[in-house]
């Protein structure tokens, strides 16, 4: 188990090192101009010099993304449970959720900032808003997929709705929620980044990126992009570990023939 | 005393009649099997008795009350065809599942699931998860989960149908051992003749859909049933009786 876990942590590292190596090689051998693409070594060097600024900003961004995701999950579980319980509610909520999902949130960042003010609030709000629909659909699917034999069994002893939700439906939604979490990580980080760039609070990687772009500071911009990628990767690894621990009973987590 | 009384029960799904007027009475402590061809309405009948599906017409009494009372008071313990174990619960926790919900209705004399798990040979697997068990072991957990309720009525819907022949034979012996002398009433649905005869005091033969009882065969093999009961000439004879009744039903 621990050996497997180590391998699981190691594999993404290997993937990243290979990717960065290829990137470095491309920039060096093809003499790509720095404003088109910078070599990772140069980005890392710059990041090293500005470490304080970037770790501070990354911490802000990760908080926005995480708190927003937590809210999204909470709301999704509530709405999703209601949708799984009532088909009327499901049909009523579905188009609204889809609408939320397909509207480019960049379009309403300014409005939300005007409404909620600068800083953490609009970032968390938009992250929660864009992550919520996918979590909701995952909740509904997972709950609907709960083992019918187990449902009958609980019904046969008059388990309350609550007990069925808690003992059967929620755990049944776990696999689809984890799958969605992987997809939502990227969305949450990008949403946090764009809102940070679109308000006046001047915190977070998004603010650094925005300023760098405005003043044509390539090193600063690439360092922000690089930090974002790093945050995304770390989050994905953490989700994998959590999934491994929480969902060890699920087929997806077992050793499989390839 | 009668545990189950059905009077002119019918059940249809829309236009489809699934149970024809059917009357039946099962005495406390009796082991009664219902045998019939696939799709004849056995599961539907069992679900009506367990209060999971309303009857279309007629009367259903379980313990002298409508099935919903029995259900609310946890007086009926079900063993479904699929074990229905929760994959995130250990064997021990799965065996407790029916005790963990609607606790207000738990009997004061509920049996500790661990003792029962020991009795069915699973004491070494208490902290394992369902995917680590064989099909037979999973079904034994499902059996314990039902027995732990200490309900006076045990309803089993083809619980061994998904198992291989060797394991099924083992399960018959095990089930006889578990319920004999325990004053529990069992309604057992099956499409296996040997299973019905080996386990039951009475075998009810159902016609093809819509289900109605076309033969009621008393199984006069003595109890406790010896483990080699299936070698006895009387066993073979009773199996033939059941088979003939089934064939007559198919020919109708
Ligand atoms: N919920 C339902 N809605 C409509 N038809 C059903 C339903 N449940 C069972 N049936 C039909 O009732 C018939 C008997 O089914 P079932 O009771 O499962 O048979 P058995 O258990 O004897 O194989 C089948 O034709 C099946 O299609
Ligand atoms: Mg059936």
C-alpha cells in the first residue's frame, strides 16, 4: 500500500520532469525568442529571486480556489440531493445549471466585483459559481446510481430519507464527485486567477499576472503561469491521495490488469 | 398463529397482471418455499408481503397487521438476490446495517452480528471489505445481516441463485442449521427444486405469470435435516413431485 502510494506520487513528478526537460531542450536548441516562450530554467531562476512575492500570492490564490470549491461542493450536495429526490426539482434546476456552466464567467467578473467589492469575496463567489454545476450533476448521477438492492433493503426496515441519504446515497456519489473534483481543480484555479486579475485588491497570482501583462514584464508573467501550473499539479496529486485513502473500496482504486 | 395471511391478493403493473387472486397462510415457525419459473411474479409477491409495493386488491397481513406495520417495526428481515452489501463498509459494519437504521424499532434482544458471523465461518473476515470476499461469503454476510435483526419473519428472494452449485449446496446446509429450532418463519423464493425440498416444510408451486399457487406440497423429511438429506429416496421422490407440479403449471 505505502509502496504503491509512493509510486503514485512519483509518477506525476516523472511526467513533469520529462515535460520540462523537453520544453527546455526545445527553447535552447530552436533558439525560441524569450517573449514567445521562456525556458523553464529561466522561469525557475526568476521565481527563486522573487520567492516571497510568489509564495504569498500563490497562498492567496489557493485559498480562493479552495474556499470557493468547498462552497461549491456544499451547495452542490444540497441541490443535488434535492434533485435526486425529486424529478420535478431536477427538471427545474437542470437548465439553470447548464446556463451557469456555458456562460463565460469572464463576462460577469466586473459586475460581481462591483456588487461584492474587491478582494476575496468576488473570487470565492465566482469560483463557487463555476464549480457548482459539475459537482451538482455528479451528485445526482452518483446518488441515482446507488445499488437498488441496498435501497430496497433499507426501505424494508423503514429507514428514513435522511438515513438513506447519509448511509447510502452520499457514499454512492463519492466516485463521481472525485472524478469531477479533478476536472474542477483547473476551473477553480483559472477562475480565481482571472477574478484576482479583474479586481483592484492586488493580491493573488492573477494580480501579478495582470500587472505583468500590462507592463510587458515577461519574466513576471511566465513566473505567474508557472506557479499556477504548479498549484494545479499539487492539487491533483492531493486529490489522488485523498481518493486513494477515502475510496480504497472502489474498483477504480484497485490494481488492475492493463 | 399465522405470520403471513394473503386473501385473494392480486397485483398488476398497469395492464400487466403479475399476481392472480392468491390466498395463502404461513404459520409461525414454518419454512415455506415458493417455486416457479422465472418472471412468474415471485419477487413481486415478496415485495408486496414486505410492504415495498402496494397490493392491487385483496388482503395482506403480516403478524396480524398490514405489511407497513411490520416494516416500520422491523419485523421482516429480507435477503435479496443480490447481496446488496455496501462496498465502503466492512463485513462487520455491513452485518450491522439493518440495525444501524431506524434504531427506534430495534428489538431489545437483537443478536450481536459478530456472534452470527462467527457461526457462518466469517470470524476471520470481520474487518475485510466486500470486494475481498467470494460470492458465497458475501451472501453469508447478507444472511447474517438479516438474522441479526432477530425478526420473526425472514423473507429470502432467490438468495443463492447467483452462486455456483457447490456453494449453493453448502448454503442449504448452513441455512438449515441457522434456522432450525429458532422459531423463525421463513418465506423462501427459489427456482431450484432441490433447494426448495431440502430447506422447506412446505413447497408452494406457482404457475407462470400471473402467479397463482397450483400445488402445495408438504415436505415430510424429518428435522433437523441431516447434511446428506439429498441422498434419501424420499427426497428424490419429493423432488419428482415438485417437478411434475411445475410441468403441469407450464402446460396450463
Ligand atoms: N416495478 C415494475 N413495473 C412494471 N413491471 C414489473 C415491475 N416489477 C416487475 N414487473 C414485471 O412483473 C413480472 C414478474 O416479475 P418478477 O416478480 O420479478 O418475477 P420473478 O421474480 O418471478 O422472476 C415481469 O414480467 C416483470 O417485467
Ligand atoms: Mg425474482
